[in-house]
C-alpha cells in the first residue's frame, strides 16, 4: 500500500475515532520554550529522575525542569568539573539516580548526587574507550553500557573498569558493527544492541545476532523500545515487534516508518494508544489503526522526534522541534479545541453558541453566516446562497427551534434562517414590529416562543414560527429598570428570569412585569444557571452563590470565592452539568466547581488551549454532556463533562534548595544535616511540587514548629525566607497540593542554629561554675562582713580623716602661698630697693644672698602649689598667641648670664622655619625651659649649655636643652621625673640643693599641653632634654606684643593710688614705684581709697584683693560705680586660678601676683598706660 493511501486511511480513522468518545481527539500540548528558560528549542532526549525532576538534553546544555523554572548546566572553559561541551547527544538516569550525559565529541559525563559537578570518561583519560562520540546509554545491575560512533560498545562496571566490544571479522558471535545507535534491557534483563548493521543480543559472554524478517535482515537500527514483555525495533526498513516467544510481527503501518521516516522512539499510553516519534515528527495510532500526525497546536511537525516520556499518571512529554517541550495531560481526551482552518471553521470570531439538534453546536459567526461544529469535529456550512445573503452580518446570539430553523441575533436586528436556507430579517427601523437594537441574548421558551434581550433597550417575546411580536418591554418599564441585562434564562417550570445590574428578576405573566427577587441578594449578577427546579447558581464579582428554594422561599446555602479558587472576575457564562458541577467561563479560563468536594478545576493555556479568554454569553451544554464555549481568538472549546477525572495520585514534594545569605548573595547548602553559624541571618527554603498538570496552581503550606500558630498558606510560592533566627533547633513542616487538590506527603526540614561561643554548653558550664563561685564568694563575704564590720567602720573613719587632711592640706597650701607671698614681697622688694642704694661690696653680697634665698623660697612655694593643682586636677593653662623666638630670647636673657658666670659657653639656636606664632601658655613653657636650663647650668661644671628651637611635625615646636655635664645612667633617668626625686638622691640635694619637683612639674605641664619631655643621656656624655609641644599655629597679628618697660626718665611721672593693708608691702611697693619717678598715695583700706579717689585725680590705681572690710573686688566695683575710669591693677598673694577671672569680672584692667619687682610693676603700668608713639 502506498504511503498516500496510508495517510488517507489515517485521516478517516481520525474522523471516525470521536464516535467512540465524548469529544474529538485533538491532542493539545502545553508548550514550554526558550521564553520560559529552556536553553534551546530543540531537545535530543528526555528523562526523569527518582525525585520526579525532568531532565532535557539539548544542543545548548543540560536542563532540569521542575514545572516552574529550569536549572541549566553548560560548558565552562577552564572548569574541569563542568560539561566538556554543550551539545548533549544522549541522556540516561540510572538506578542509582545518577544522571549520565554524552556530549558531541566530549565523551561520557556523570553528574554527582548533589547535582553540582561532573566526572568525565574520555578516551584521553581512559584508553579502553574507543570513541568520544556516544549515542546510546543503558544500565543494569550497577553497570553502564554505552554505544559509540565508530568505537563499538562499552561496559563501565561499578568498580570503574571499562570493557570494550568491537566487531571481529569472521566471528558471527561478535558485535555486528562498531557504531551503536540503540541499547535496551528487556523484561528478562537481557541487553539488546541496535547497530548500523542489525540487532544483537548479549548472552553474557558474546553477542547473538538476530535477523529481522524481510529483505533486510540486518538493517540500520534507529530504536529499541520495551513494551511489556515485547520489544519494538525501529529500523530503516520499517517497524517490527518481537513477542516474548520470539516471534516477529510487522504492523500494517510498518511501511510508513521506513527511511526517511524511520521510527526513533515509541511509547504506549494507558489507553493502548501508541505515540511514535520519527524522523518526520510525532504520530499516534492504535495497534490495529493507522498512524496520524500530531499537530503541535499549529500546522504540524516535520522534524525528527527522538525521545518521548510517559509519566506513570499517563501524561506525555514530547519534544516539539523548533518550539521546545510539549506536555500533554493524562486527561487530554476530555478537551478539544477547533479554530479556523482549511476545510474547517471559517470564522475568525464566534460571539454566540447553541446546541444543534443533529448533534454538535451552532456557532454565531461575528463575520458572516453561522456554522455547525458536529460532534465528530467536522464543520457544516450553510448553502452558498444563504452565506452570500448573510455576508457582513455580526451575530451575537443563536438558537435552533424545534423545526430546525435558526434564529440569530445581531445588534442591528433579528435573523431567521429556515431549513431551506431562506433568510428573513427584523430591524430596529422597521415600520411594524421593530426589534430593539443591541440584541445579544436569545432563548426559546417552553411554549415555543422566542425571548430576546437587547442590552440597554429592553426585552421582547416573539412567536417561534412567524417571528410576530408578542410582547415589547422597553427599558424603564415592566420592572426592567435600565435593561442592563447580563443573563436571560428559563427555569425548569418554563418561567423567564433575567439577571444583571439590578440583581435577579422573574417574569410574572399576570402582572406583565419582571419582579425582583430580594432573597437572591443585591449587587450585579454576571451569570446565572438553574440546577433542577429548586437550585439556582449566581455569579457575582465576589464569587459563586448557591440558592435553594425551600417551601417556596429562596435561601442561600453555599458559595465559593477567591479563597476556594474562584477568581474575583466578571463571569462570561455559566452552565450546570449532570453531576451538578458548575462550569464558569471567564477571561481567566474555564472553571469547574464541584460543590460536593469543594474543589475547583481550571481549563486554560496549561491544557494546551490557544487562549483562555472566553467570550461573553458564548457557552452551552449539549444533551450528550459536551460543554462548548468560544474564546476571544476565534477558537471553539469542547469539554466532555461526563469524562472521569484522573485517579487521585500523591504528587512528589521536594525540598529543591536550602540556601543562606552570605555577603549579600544566596549560597545553596549541601545535602545533609544543616547547622548554621551564629552569624547566619537569613535562611531560604525552596519547595517544588513535581506535579506538572498545572504547576502554577500547585499550593504550598508550611509551619515552623513552635513559632507559627498554624499552617501558613503560601499560595503558589514555593519559597519561604526566615530571618533573625535565634540559636536553637528548628523543625519546618511542609505540605503541598496539586491543582486537583491531591496532597503530597508531609515533609519535615530540620536545622540547627549554633549558639555564639558564650552560649555554648561549655560556656554555660563555665558560667554556672562562675555563678557557684560567686555564690560561695558572697557567702564567704557575708561571713567576713560580720567579722570586718568594725574594720569597715574604722576604714570609713580613717577615710574621713584622710579627706579632712587633704582638705586641710589644700587650705594650708593656699594659706601658705598667700602668707609666704606677702612677706616675700617685702623681702624681695626691700632687697631690690637696697640694691639700688650705695652699698659696699660686702653689703651688696649680703643683699644679693637675701634676694636669691627669697627667690628660691618662692620657687619652692610655687612648685608646691603647682603640684597641689596637678594632684587636684585643677591645673589650668592660659593659651595665648606667642612667638617662640621671643620666648627663647627671653629665657636666654635670663639664663645666659648665669652660665657665663660659671665659665660655661651658652649656645643658642633657633631654626629659621620655626613657626612665627603659636597658640599656647607662654608662661608655663617659659617655666619648663627655665627649669631645664637652670638644671643644666647647675649640674654642668665645664663645657657648654645650649638651647635649640626647631619645628615639630605636623605642628608645634621642639625645644632641645643640652649640656656637657656628668650625664645620667638608666637608673637615674628612671627616677628623674618622679616627685621629690633627684639623680643621686640626697647627695644631689646636699650638693646642689633643690626639692626634686621641678622636672616632675615640667613633665606634667608638657603633658597638659599634649606634649612630652624625653631625656637622652649617658654617664660622662652630658644630657639632652627634648621638649615636644604640638601647639597649633596662630595668626601672626594675634601675637601679643612684648611690653618693654619704659626706661627711667622716659615716662612722665604718674599719679598712682596704692591700696594695701600690709604696711611693709605698702612701703616696698611705694618705694619701687617712686624709684621709677611716680608719685604714690597710699590707702590702707577701701574706705580710705574711696575718699582719696573722690578728692584727687589719679592715673592708675593698684588694689590689693585681700583688704580688711571691703575687699579689693568690692572696692573695684565701687570705684567703677562712682564713674572712676582710670585703669585698675589687681595685686594679690592668692595662688588660686580663679583669682584673675574674678578680678577682671569686677572691673580690673590688669592682674599681678605677689611678690612683685620693680620690673613687673613697670611692665604692668606700661601695658595699661602705654607711652604715646614718638612720631
């Protein structure tokens, strides 16, 4: 029989097959392509692993599909554990769930159980392999068999040993050819090998060559397929089936599958139908039937299909060349779709549908004459003259009357098509009995009359034979309201019901009006359907509502909304099948609601439909139980509502991945026990329910034990992220159900979050030990407390005495400073005055000795006061802009003469880049330098003493004081800056004098300025002190000018008021001022001062702060209150730091501490009353 004859026979079989089924068989694959993540639209092989994942071999890598997305493995240059190439030629999952792949010229690779790394078997590494082009794979009993191109057959044992089998010339028990294209283990575990020169069977030691019937006993073999106990062989010469008893049978359609349409793969489903992949596409047939081509929801397939996968539930996976992967549900025969095609439907859109009395349905063509889609899938067209007469019509509704006439409605009128093809029309502009415009619903009443609903216009009833107008109910009358009608239905008793914007209303013939039904709720109704005489279903935007009539009254008894899977969408239409299930057409698919099981089933693109957007009002149910509806892309969908649902099956729930976030990226954890570090903040668990019927409708649920109160519904999202996990053990319970509501077995994922070290068992044990030790210590302390209470009281008393002693010490030092400074003013002042008189040499020496002893005593007092301030933390600095050069010059002027008197050379160096002006306490810096230079001169007997100033990086100044004295050893240097310590202790004090406080105070002062003093010395090598002061720079203009006392006779005499209660001090001060040429008026107390100031004019007043009665501060305020504007100079023996701020606040212009010298007085007067510029 010719191939054309076989094709014609196949088409006849295709047309005849529906007579045995509810709807014509039109397989509709759900397509998964590159847009969904598939690496290539071509698929070379399909396999499924033990977990239920789908594996795909493509020319651009290996892909794993879970129904939602793909995970892809590709070649990565330089990565030894990646694929050696991207073109996967063969794919196999063995009994150990290992995935084996063969790449083009890349050898054999196996993916590890963690699905991360590949191990490779290549000719370069395994010389026993004859070729790196592998075409066939099979495994059994731990051994993998693989056939290659030109390299023979190989067996890879579990221990890694490879054995190669090749054809041997003259040996009929050897492999027939060196190129192997197919491998198969039969029901008895025997290996069958398909080669380019026939079939052979492995006997355990050699090969038995099997001759095929026909003229070519050893043809090119493309495929070997197991079918129960039988084997199918696809060869270049056709198809053969070998039964268990060894008989070969060629099916009648074997010639159809000779080269170039050789069979590449065969699979038989549970209904006994064969699916055949060949070099020219995909076919289906029964054992005694004729194969017919399978269309891929389009014109068909003409490229090779080399792999098919039938699931246990009957679903089929098939490569769709040029498109991707196709999935056919197990219940695909329940559903059929038809669209415009040659010899088929001619319309591009159908807006109405109704059952046909001869079977099938009538379709209201929106662009021409109506058509009948028969039950067998064939299409009946009206006579050509009728089609011509209806050209340009846009029908919205259709119904067939008992006499076979068609009534069709369009917005511009009503059309009657008689059985003989004659056409009659009623239009809105007819003079008599016009039809309302906007006709979109037609129903035949129980009495044979025709009811018309014209949206927005009204309702009409016409005679079912003649079309004569019986009733015309315009909008706004007869209870119609605005006539916004969505549904027009007839109840079982023949009554007419409408539903729409105004809810539900029933026609009352006696009252000639539609009466509202308040018991059926308020709100817009989009669809309505009766289930018998006493059950009514309504569809509102909130979902489905079921009402039951009980003793004449309607009551709502059930409902279903979004929580049950019914979407909140405007329904297009509704019908109830024989099993009382609700069928709801929407723009989101066709939904079937079973009120008994409360489960919903959605029909849509996941079932292979080209569109899931259904036309409004275009749904019907035939007497045979076939539901028909039209879609917005011009398709017609048929559903066999009587077909049984697939048997319940338990889907596989898999924990696809557990990952943690590290450094902002998710990192998958390896399989095994999960222990998270304390630093882990986020954990992601990804689930996949490997149920492919409608993956997007799978539902996931989880409950974290001890944290979630109940099960958390995750919807279709299989991921859950946990953050802020505290240390401890966790158990996550996981559930899922597929689109049909079948539940998967519950799984539990356990993990631990490790505690930080301080919460580990050993740390807690240590803490307990510490607690126990603390309790013991507390108990011991309590006992000791009872014994030591008296001692504690004694300690408190001693502390009180110590505090009193410290306070007394502070007061003593303050008093000492005051009481010593006052007589020292007399001693030093008198000595200065005495030196100004005519003395002989002896008298001058005595006087100089008195002054030196007084200065020494003053330094001791000042050092003691400084030390007290340091210990009390009350040492305050007075930072002011100063010139380091001027400061060095001032110090040198004081110390250089002393060095010269000892016969020492004094060296002074100031670097040119020393900052011109710095901000610091020049007086304290001067104190440090004088102390260091004084010591250098004092301890140096011969040689030189020097001072050097240089800049300090990054800011400040460094002073270096050096001498050629005896030097210091390490032990002496360690004691140098201690209080009351000197280099050689008592020997130094006895020889040179001193208190041992100078260097200690100098170091404290330097530290207070942020600096330090370092010493570098060695016995016999002299000593070098380095003073580093990181002082900030100050503006050059800000430096205070150094006041130069006026030379004697250079200033005119001044009238001065001296207020001092101590006679000796007053006499000294007055004498020092008179020596300078000034006239002095002395007042012993404040009242006398006020009297003197009121009776005479003075240029300046010197006021002691500690006066009897009215002190100096009050006196200054009183003088200022009287309007005295002359400068006021405060003189005091106080040593506290608060004295000067208080004086200036009281109105003083200057401040001096006792004891005073003539130079100090002259400098203070010059600062307050500077001489005018000679210019």
